C-alpha cells in the first residue's frame, strides 16, 4: 500500500532550497522524514539527508528494512542496528553518524533547529527526542524549519488525496457511533466506539491505507470544556456529545470536532448552535486565496463576542493540517500572511459556558481558487442519533 513518488512536492521543495541557498536538508522529525521520503518510521530513530542535487538518503533501523523497501521513495537507504553487540551506544548515536556521513560534502546544510513539536512515529507512546549531540554535529547548519513549514503549507494533489482518506475514515467512524451511541453510555465508551472503528475498519481502508490510528477527546453535556481529558460522564438526552477527533492514515491527518445528540436538543443548546454556526459559516467563507489570516481571527472572535461570549475561545480558531494534525500556518491576530490555494486548514470556533457545557465545530478545508472546500462528508453542527 505504497504511494508513487510525489515529484511535484519534491521539485517544489528543491526550488525552495535553492531560494534559501541550501545544498542539503537533514531532518529527523518523523513527519518531516515522511514528507520527504514517504517512510513513516516505527520508533523515531530515522533521518533523511535530502540534497538539492542528487539522490536523498534515508537512514532507518534494520528492523524496518521491509517497510522502507516497500514505501520509501529514496533510492538509497542506510540501515543502523537497534542493538549492536560491538557498539554499546544507543541507536540514535548510529543514526547521527550515518547522517553526518551522508551529508558530508553537500555544502550549506539546513537542520530543524527551531523545531518545537513534531508528529509521532507509528508507536506513538514512545516519542523519541534527539540529544544536543545531534545539533553539535552540524555546527554551521542553517535553520531549515521555516523552509519546511513553507513547503508543507501548500499541499500537492497526492497529499490532498491522502488527507481525503483520513477524512473519510473519521466520518465513517462518526456514522458508526451515531448508530450505536446510547443514553447513559460513558464518554470513554463513546470514545472507544469511535476509536475502535477507525483502527479496525480504517486500517486497509479501500486497499489504500496501511495503518489508521485514532485519537480522541469525547465530552458529554457539562463535560464539554477546553483541554480536558475524556471522562466517565454519561451521555444525556437533549445535550450534545462532543467528539474532538483525529485520524492519522499512513502519516497524513484529519482533525475534526463533531457533535451528536440523543433526543430533542434543548432550547439553550439550539440557540448556542445557531449562533456558533453563523460565525463558522462566515469564517469558512473568509478562507479564500488572498484573504488575510489575521482578519480571520478577528472575524471569528468578534462574532463570538457579539453572540455574548467575549474573550472566547481560549484555543486557536484555525491551523494547518497535513503530515501533522496541527502544523503551519497558524492564523492569529499578531501574525501576517494570506490564505493560498492548496492550503488545508482546520477551522474550529467554539463557545463555552461557565462551569461546563458549550459547543465547538471543526472541519478540514482545502483552499481552492474559488474558496474553501469541505473535506469531510460528515455534517457540521449537532447531528441527531438514530
């Protein structure tokens, strides 16, 4: 279940390297390795040396040789041992040596010097971080993180296709939960319904997805807040169950917030939904090529304040999605920039009540020449079960 080499993406990246005067870029974050090689590692011990001219080199564990041979676009793969009886050092030391050797002679090198966050490897629960030695080994390196962010913010046709698959899986899982959700079911049980479908049905999805991984936060009624964990509150009739959900399909992501309700929605929630969906519609309509990113943030927050919720939400209302669930661009009032054709964005306004309860909506949108195209087939707003 591999993907053909995305020449449009790699050619554009090399053109941007030329603009920055970089002869090679060395990456180790799993999402950047995936972006440049199509290899999604298991443990985060991998790296790529990507030259402006010549063939890139993928460095990965010997144990991942079969995965690399099947999926990687690189013509050259250098393997390192996870354990070497003749070398007591941890495997990252061998990855570093291989990266330094592969980068030798390439002139001006770029490194992820200002990398703040990264997408996980396939094992997720064992994130791998590199030591100071990784940076010390390239003492004259330029910071390639802005270049990588600039390149990744514009998606190729293949990337959009991969993200559509992640969006389809997320929506199908919501349809599954819609059929099986019941009153008094715990938030955690609702989350398990959704996650189980993503991993079970999403892996192998239409013969195009090798591995689908689910991530979720699920809150019911008064449990709806920002930045809290899924708990054991029961599903309550007339009040929404909010699903803050992510699907990662072979390294490409979908990021949604969807809402279900059993029975007739209460008047208070119906009024809240109407106000929020009005702000949401105006926000999506704003997302067109050439439109100001800062103005989107102002538009949303002013609209939410006018609805009676000043200072909300505390979370960002828009971000890029791609080989990470949250990636540049990050539209906000202190920043600049405009929306460009080919960007994929999550738009997510929310309104919350003091003490618990509230609503958020979110979907992924591809910026086209004529505006924003919704990628998920699952409806926004509050959707009735049954």
